[in-house]
């Protein structure tokens, strides 16, 4: 299964709002911890090491890092 890089959500604005709401009233460290937990939950859901490796590489490259 290749990494899906094209839009794949019916309502991305609603998802974005839900993510922002989940971070409401959190300290910076709590927000970072929430993000880490989300990453691990999503990685477990995906469960494909090749897809996860590609996603990590794409995300890191988007920061100008290799």
C-alpha cells in the first residue's frame, strides 16, 4: 500500500478544527505529548512499516531536513 499523498478526507476543515480543539488549554509540553500519542495511534492503525517510513521521510523533508 503506497502512501496516500492526495487529499483523502471528506471534510478536512472539520478535522483541522477538531485537532485544534483537542489542543485547547494544553501547555506546550502537553500539546507535544498529545501529538506524539496521535502519531503512535495513527502509526499503529496504518501498521505498514514501508508506508510509515515513507511518511516519516516526506514529513522530515518538508522541514528541509534529510
